[in-house]
C-alpha cells in the first residue's frame, strides 16, 4: 500500500516522519508541548519552523474532520488549522496502521488541565467559562453543531487577563444549513454534563479547590450562553420616538466584540413601532479595528486594551485632530514596539507580545498607585520583566505534564 499525503500546502518535510511506526511509539521530532485528554493517540512534532499535532484515527473520520476544519477556517471561526491527512500507512510487518490527521499547533495555547497545573485558580473559572461560551455561540451562529462540547476539546490562549477559546476536535461536528434550537440545546446540555465531570476530575486530582461547586459553574455556563445568545439574536421592539435604541443595541454588541453587518428593521402599519433583529453578527470587532490601524493581529480583548492605550496616547499628546491611523502608527513605533522589545530572548516563550503589553499596563497601574504618580511605561516594563515575567512558566514550549 502506497503512502498518501493529502494537504492544501504539502510540506516535503512530512515525508521524513516515521509513518511506518505506530504513533504511540514516536520519539523522533516529538516536542514536549502540553496535550489535552483525547480518545486518540496524539503527538506534537516539529519540522523546521512548523509544529504539527498528529492524531491517529480512522481514514474516513480523518478526511471528514480535515474538510470540516477547512470549512471552519474558511469562514473565520476559531479552530485549529488543518494541514493534511496521511493514509496508506503500514508497519514493518506489512500490517495496516491508522490514518493521521495533521493540524498546525496553536502557538501559546494550552489545554485546560495545563492551565490549572500552571497555577490557574478557581477565581479564573468564570473567565474560562466565558471563553468557552463565546466559542460555542460563535459556532452556533455559523450553524455549526459540535456534538461533543467539553473543556478537553478546546485550547485556550490568554487574552488581556482573560482567555480566548479555540475548537481543537471537530470529529463529531457538522455544519448545518440551519441549526435548530433543539440542536443548540443539545450542545449546551452536553457542555454542562462534560464540564461538570471535568471539574470533578480536577478536584479529584487536587488541581482545583475542593470548595468550588461544579454545579454552580455549569449553571454559570448555561446562564452566560443564554444571555449572550439573546443579546446577539433577540428581537427588540420600541416606538419610533426611541430610534436611538438601534444605535444603543449596536454599541452593546460592539462592546461584546461583535460587529453587526445587517439589521432586520420592520415597522408596523402606522409607523409607530419598530422591530429590530441582528441578522449577521461577526466576532472580532476590536481585532479588526486594531489590525486596520496598526497591522497587529491579536485576540479581541487584547485589541480592545491596545485601542484604549492608543486613545490615552492620543489624549496625552494632544493628537485628537490628527489622522487616527497616523497617530496609531506613532503609538506603535514610540510605545508598543519599544516595550515589547524589552522581552528578553530567553523569555519570549512565556507570553505573546500583546499579552505582555497588557500585563505591563496592569503592572504600571500598581506601580503608579504605590509611587503616587504615573510611572514611565518602559521603567514599568523592565520592572515587570525582573519581578514578574521571570517567574512565569513557558507557554510556547513547556513540559508535557498530562
């Protein structure tokens, strides 16, 4: 049987991997990155500058998940990027081996177990739940049925003190022409059941405070989902004298990080009452705004924090009448880039640059409060590197403690 590699952009280096060896026996090219729990054998390998996650599975399932992940990536949903499928594997005795799905490793991402192993506390659970809820709502808005919603099937990246969640396992998923309320409810039920069990498992391994009530956390998940879904999709009715409520609704959605590309606006026969409903809601409002101004591509909460700092820079330097893109470029070259350049080479695997900048802003608030005056941001960054960053674990490359 001939080895076959199907990929959108084939990497010739893939041929060097030991495909005739069962995945669980791989040692060459394997790197010690953290992995979540999986029903399949998974290995993280590095080839040159690219790091891949390799999952051993059945050929039909591998191709199905590969195509589905490509569809999710095409429509801009937060999921790991599929790189290819390898089939036709046989061992030294001629016995068939399972097909492999290859995805690109999501840099600076961690499974939930590693987050708790690296010091995440019970106080951070609401932020973790919020990230998972935003992911689930975004998938449902795109008519994606997940089928196996759980913390184990998500990777988390730090996002301005909170988290952003990415789908990592789409094996049971399906893009529907129109996702029904019943399927959304089923996904939400599966999410609460799985998260409940995962929290109990964390407590059993002493990774989570035993005082945490898992039932309260899953209730929070359901409440946050219902609230966000309603804000993004609910019909709102008001009189023509309250037309300002349209702009207010759009501003609320922008604050949540969503853009409204289309509104369905209906008036009654007399024109006295107005009914509105968002029809197309796109996530990443702040990320797109920051990228247009500076070229930086970061998570949405990070983008909002950086946009706020640009606004503060504008006010402090009396640049309100200047072109906003020119001001943003001055901020980029005079503030952001010099601060990020202070990250020591040996510490660049600890935090993403945008997350480092956010942490420096938080650190400056504490230093300024203690000093009674605003501390220079570069002085703050140096102090943060010396007193805080040095103690943080590596998150780009870290020992596999699963």
